[in-house]
C-alpha cells in the first residue's frame, strides 16, 4: 500500500531526526527537564498547599523525604493506565519541547501548524487530571473536573488524544528537521 509506505517513511525520517537532536546533550537535558517538570506538576499539584506550607518548616532532608513520599503516593494511588498515560505525555511533551527549541535555535521560527498541534497536545495533557477523583488538572482548577468524570472513560480518552497530538507534532517536527538546511548544519556540529 503506497499510503502506508509513505506514512512509515515519514515516521522513520522523523525518528532519525529526533534521535539526532536528542543525541546532543543540551537537547536531551532540555527534554528531560520539561518531562520532569510536567510530571512533577501533575503529581504534586494536589499537594501544592502542603508543600508551600512545609517548605520553610522542614530541614532540606525532611523536605526531600516529603517530596519523595508525595511522588511515590501520587504514582501508587493512580490506576496503572493513568500513570502510563502521564509518563507517556510527560516524555512526549519533553521531546516536543526540545525539538521546538532546536528548530527555533536553527531557524528562528517554527511553522504555525506544527507548534499549534504540539501546544494543543500539551494543553490537553495539562488540562486533564491523571486521576479524576483525586488529581488536579486545569479543568479541575477551573471547576470543570467533574465534567471529565461524565466522559465514557473518565477523561482517559482526552489523555490518549493528547498522546496522539503530541506524537503527530513530533513526527511533523522530526520530518521538517530533515528538510531544513540550517537544522542539518546544526545537527552536524559537535557538542561543546
């Protein structure tokens, strides 16, 4: 099937470009930082007041122990599929962000559709709580958290939509890197 061949070729091209970008230490660190920040916000947001209240009252070791406990409980109390979706969105968001930053550094701009798709995927990931009964997403903060509970899969479908949109943004960005002369020049440069 020619269409399937074309699609698989696009994915392979994009994957090779993404690997080249992430093989540069700077962009790998950016990707991991974005993923960690998004993951942390998603897991720790429901305990934000507790963290702010205790940050000045605990010594650094006690505070780190508290954070570790909150991370652990945040993951352990979620359903397995919710944790998988959160981790996947975090990783994809980190990759999308680092590729966008690479494109901006290389070209000074990104095509509008690509950045809009990645941004929308990120917003969807932030908006939907990981655990509908206990999590906080932007929808919950705005008072729409209970609306998500009425969806057939309690918001899981929005998490999957976010994954699809971020995946599409990565494929599109990765393919565009292959067609960008300045990106190729920057990929060929050695890390400093």
